[in-house]
């Protein structure tokens, strides 16, 4: 709605109406949820009270599938996503040639198993297994060869209540095996699922799980462009009953891929589209919607939105926050840091980071912010703004040359304006020239003027 007349009167009336209706401004995820790279084929996983999002990665500018590594992101509020970078790549698998495609991770016996398809040197697709002691990797090749071959892609894994693990996969047919307790071998033969029950032409991208004694097989159907459909069963191997469409064909990508998960009492549907600038069927981006299952276990039909899922809980700015924790951003990228974790780079004039739903607390609120920065030369400034890119300016922080792009310094920047209560926080980067202004590794607000511990 366009604001007409006196904006402050309009805002006052809107706030009053909101208060009367008991409505507050809900902070939402801002789809697509990752903007620093193109991501596809979401594989969410809940572990240690955190939602981990595994993704494959379309190289920027791709006109066909050009995919070399697998990426990890995490969130505890569904709005702000922390980047963990590359956790596994084609180089992890000596037998791999190309096509780092859709995979999924599951934990067992204190280890994490990452099932992923790749093309092989001199052969068709096979599914390999990466294994790691840490969910954030690095993952190593568990087998030195594919677990299943002969064109196998799009693995999905689930450990049933009785401890039996199942691996499903397939395009255009759907197969399954029973994994052994070691998760890297299987017993029995490769089984072909009953395709006739998959109304809507099962295409690929199965997502298999159990919820409240019902087994779900959500998948991309009707290639191409694809939509998302699902079937359910009372047992882990079917027979499957078609239940309906989850998401119609929509957006600029001709493929789609489901990832469904329950987290902190809510149910979430991850998918991908081509909605980021420069997006297409080969430069895709992951997005997420919140939904509720019907009392009969049904999944509603959902539309792609730019709003995304609501925030679960506000972000605490008085704890150290990695700069690569982002609700939305423009023009930036991330890279592995010699200062720990990743840092934000490719910082140019006008680029920004939005952090959703930051709670500065009651007055007097924040007094200063500590910024962990490195600048080769020149440097620049960071404007901290509340609510929007043009919202209330609470600080202008100078970032001067530190002696090198990997020479880190913690800069203390006093706030010039008031930061109390809950707001979206914007880091707006200001400077000149075409080179990277500086790198930003982490930030932390302080309630008094003293610097955060290094
Ligand atoms: C892709 O590359 C263009 C041109 O360098 C850049 O402007 C854009 O931010 C990049 N997008 C992503 C998602 O990497
Ligand atoms: C689990 O999460 C907590 C809180 O974020 C963190 O401090 C801890 O290191 C995590 N545990 C492991 C094993 O990663
Ligand atoms: C269904 O499963 C969810 C997630 O495991 C759980 O929170 C919920 O209580 C279950 N509902 C019923 C009726 O069992």
C-alpha cells in the first residue's frame, strides 16, 4: 500500500490498528534465504537444537548444470542463516568427474553420513557417502567408490524407529535399499518402488521420512517444469498412496526439490526456485515456507512467497554474531577466514546485510558495537540502520586500513543514535572504488562503551 498524506500519522494509525487487533509486525525469512551464492536441492536436518541446511551449489552465470561442491547453512530462528561454507566437494571423491547434485545428511553412531550423487569417470551416475565426526565437516569419502551406481541420483535417507535405515533414490524410477548399521553398506537387493501408485509422474528428488506413524514420500513430479507432490504409506517400503500436490509449478526454475522438517514445534517446507537476481533453472535458490499438517496427516498446497517463514525467536546482538549470519543481503560473498569460520567479503559501496528481528532490549539499549574487520587499503564505512536500508541511523563506523586483507582488528564504534527494542538491523556499506572495501568477520553490540572480548 502506498503511503499517502502524513507518513507519521499513517504509521501512528497503523500501529494503533495493529495494537487493537493484537497484530505485531512479524519478522519473516525473506526468500530466497541465501543470497551470497546460488543454492539448490535443500536437505534440512535438526541436530543439537539447530536447523542445519545442506545444499548443493550452482556456479554463478551457469547456462547448464555446473556444480562442484556442497554447502552448509544453519539457523535457530528460521530467518537469520549462518554460512558454514564448503563441507564437501567433487575433490573429496577420487572417482568423481562432475555434477555435485542433491544429497542428504543423517547422524548415526556419533558420525554424520552425507549421501550424494556424482557422475563418475567413464561411467554413469553413482551415489557416494561422505562421513564426518562433525556436522560441519569436513566430510571424507567413506568407501572410495559409489555405494550404488548405474545411474543412481537424488538419495534420501531415514532411520526408522526400529533402527533400520532406508535409502531411497531415483530418476525416473524410484528405488530403495536397507542400509546396514554401518550406514555405508546394505543388505538384500535393490528394490524398485511401486511406481504405478505415484500419480503425477514421479520424476526425481524424493524426500523420505516418517511422522506420527505415517511414512511420507514427497517428490518432484511431472517433469518439466516440475511440481511437488506426495504419497504416504503405513510402512517404510509402501505400498504408497498418492495424496496430492504440495506446490504447483511456479517461478523461473524448471526443477524443484522438497525438504520437509519439524523444528521447534513448527513444520517447514524447503524448495528451490530461480527468484534471486540472475536466477534461472541453472542458477537456483533455496526458499522456505511454514505450514501445518492436517489432522489426517495431509500436507497443504503451498505457494512460493518472498516473505517466507516467520521468525521463531529474536536474535541477541550482545552475543558475538558471525558476520555471515544473514537474513538478506546484496552484492556480498563469503570465504573461509584465517580468523576463524567464514568472513564476509566483496564489500562494495551500497552493498548491505540485513539481520532480522534483533532485540536490543529496554532503554538505554546498545551503547556501542565491536566490529572484527580487516582492510588492505582505503577501507570504508558501515552505516548501522534500524528497520530498513533508509531507516534510523544509529552509528556510522569507520573501517580504516588494518595493514592487510587478512590482518584483523577489533574496532569499537560508539552508537550515535538510540537502539532499543526489536528491529531488523542493516549493515550498509559505504565507500568508493571497485575493489573490496574490507572484510568483516563478526560483530557484537555492547551495553556500555567497552569493547567485546577478542
Ligand atoms: C553473480 O555475479 C554477478 C556479477 O559478478 C554479481 O553481481 C552477483 O552478485 C552474483 N550473484 C551471486 C548469487 O553470486
Ligand atoms: C551445540 O550447540 C551449543 C549452543 O549453540 C554449542 O555451544 C555447542 O558447541 C554445540 N555442540 C556441538 C557438539 O557442536
Ligand atoms: C506428530 O508428530 C509431531 C512431530 O514429531 C509431534 O510434535 C506431534 O505431537 C505428533 N502428533 C500426534 C497426534 O502424535
